[in-house]
């Protein structure tokens, strides 16, 4: 108010001069007010940026903290999937089994019960059920359903070390348009070919399985196939190919980490299972813990 009074025109000023002085005073006040407002806005922006940065750091944590969290998740997943005695049937499997008793020729129920057994890791039971529908597969009009049915049967056969049977089923599986399903099919083909000693077809299927994938996802797929790759004598070639794809040191570190994680998983299972493990137990986590950490 004092500043405004000092700027008001004196009685001797002309009307024009007084108006000019008044307009000048108003302009100065607006300018000063604008400067103050802008400074306040800048300070608020900086404060919000600082707050967001703090929240981001808390969310991300240090590299050491992230490593610890990852190991905790690994240990938790391993504990949850710890191999033990033969599992009991899930409620879902029991329901499908009871329904199939009443309608033993129903292909939908055969498929659903086979999948339920597979989810329970009852691979032998999955085979027994799905084999009943193998030669009737054309009764399904949907190609993707036929592919899923036979993939489940082939996978169960491979887990039970019935490699020739897994290969025979594999020959009847049709390609699909769904990219994710096709990638999974190529990964299964790789495993089955390698288990039957066909290194060339196995490596070709692996190439298709990882083609176009981000490197961390591709390395997870490769790591999951290390055991059959070694069995078929294709491990060294496959690792050289993966290192060539890695290009950067960071990706090479990812590849090494994946391989160590697979070794850690196998040692864990060996220590957790006093009797010899079959294939259905030993490689259960491959598509879970590794892919979950690296595909997401």
C-alpha cells in the first residue's frame, strides 16, 4: 500500500501524466507479482521432481537390494516347487476324472483331464489319458486345440523319458498362427529332437524358438534346454551361437547368470530328493522361475 501511494500523481500532475503513472504502477505490480508466481512454480516443480526421485530410488533400490530380492524370490519359488513324494490329485483333476467315468469317449474331458494331470505333474497319468485321444485328434475342429492336446502328450512322454513316443506324437503336431504358442512348440521340438539324438533338427528348432526374442528371454529359453543340448553334444555350438547373439558384455553376463541359475536349480533338486530324480521332477522350474524373471 505504501508503494502504491508513493506512485500516485500529485495535484499538480496533469490528468494525462497521472494516468500514465498509474498505468506504469499497475504494470510494475503485475510484473513483480508474475515474477513471484513464476519463482513459486519453479520451486514447486523442483520439489516435486526431488520427491519423485526419492520415490523412484526407494522403489528400485540399490543393485545389491535388487539382487537380494531376486534371490529371495528364487528361494521361495524353489521351496514351493520342491520335489517330494507323489502328489495327490487336485480337485480339478478329480472332477474331470469322475466326469470321464460317466462319459469315457468324451474328447473334451479326455483333454481336460490330461491337462489337469500334467499340471499336477502326474505325467504318467497324463499319458494314459491323452493316449486314448491321440488317434481321434481330428475330432477337434480347432487347430490350436489339436496342437495343445498333442503338445501336452508329447511333453508328458518326454518327461517320462519315453523319447521315441514323444517324437512320434511330435510328428503329428501342426504349426499354429499364435506366435507365443508356436514359440513354445519350437522349444518343445528342440527338446524332443535332442533327446532322440538329432542335433541338427534340435538346433534348428532352437533357432526358431528364440528368433525375434529379446536377448534375456532368448537366454532363458536356451538355459532351459542345457541338459538335452549337452546330451546331444550340441551344448558348445549352441552357447557359441548365443554368445554371438549377445553382442554386449551386459548380455553375456545375462547368459552366464542364466546358466548358473540352471546349475543352482539342479543342485537344489539333487539335495532335496534323496532317490534319483526322473525328468518330470528335475526340470519343472525351467519355464517358471527363469522365464518369469526374464520375460516379464
